[in-house]
């Protein structure tokens, strides 16, 4: 990595900063079970690549749920609300990592697929609001991480070029998008990530770390 040019970071929320992927896996399963459907083993791995609207439509198309896209989105948000507002914690090493970025004068913001109100509630509760430059959500921006537009928007808000920024993500599809768009990429391990996917992340990302604070010795 070209350390002397690095001045900004775009950080994913779920699975990268926040220990929350288990919550989403459980919600996916509970939603289907509530309609008498046995959840496929890979359901969470499939829908994590989608926006909120896309995943809601997927549940309707594949499983025939008798609901609208907005109704499913509202149900899922209500199922996750308590976790984000009161319970979920930062992953190991996150505060150390952010402290390090602050010391180095590296600006950072969040790009996330999470519901806007829930993302902000968790960030506020965990005392990070004053440290983070911005939160860009897929729902507000209108584009998911299978396309690079959300990363370009974050770069614009950081007032930096893509070769001055590292994108930290735990999901393969996000790393693929950011790397193809020309950003430095950091793959961050999450216990919910399947072994095969982690191996692909290790082969693709600029750097990979088991905990995000390990990035401090690489940037």
C-alpha cells in the first residue's frame, strides 16, 4: 500500500465496526419461520449482498411472502431495532483503530447497508458521532455495494481521490466493487463469514486483518 498517500478511510458498519452479523442471520431465519418456511442454510449469505429493497423483493419472489416490499422492510427494521438502539457492541480493536486514525490525521466515514435510523442510533449510543465525518446508507443513497457509486460519494465527502483512501469491509462483494473502482481495500475478518469467502477475500483485498486495529501497522 502507498502509505504516504493515504489520507482517508471508508468504513463498513456491520461486521467491520459493529459485531452485528449474527443478528441479521437470525432475523432472516425468523422472518421465514414466521410464515411457516424452513430457511435455507445459505439465505443470509445471499441477501447480505442486496439492498434493503432488493432483499425484501427477493423474499417475495423466492418464498411467496404475502407482503409488500415496504411491509417486509418495516418488519425487518422493527426486529433489529432493539439490538441497534440498546445492545450491539463494537468489534474488538475498533476504538484502538479509530484512535490511531485520529492520531495520524486520517479522515473517515461510514458506508453501510443498514437502515439509516438504526445505523445512527448505534453510532450515537457508542459515542462515535463526533468522530465520524459522515454516514452514507444504501437506502438514502439509492445504490448498493455491488456498484461503486456509494464509494465515490464517500470519496467526494472526504474530498480525496480514490488512491488516497482505504475501504475496510468484511464482505467479498463489497471488496470486489471497491477494488475494481480503484480504491485500496482492507478485508476485515468476521466470524459470520464462511471460510471459503474469507479465503477469497484474502486473495483479493490489498490487505487482510483478523481485527481492524491490526490495520494500524499496515497504513
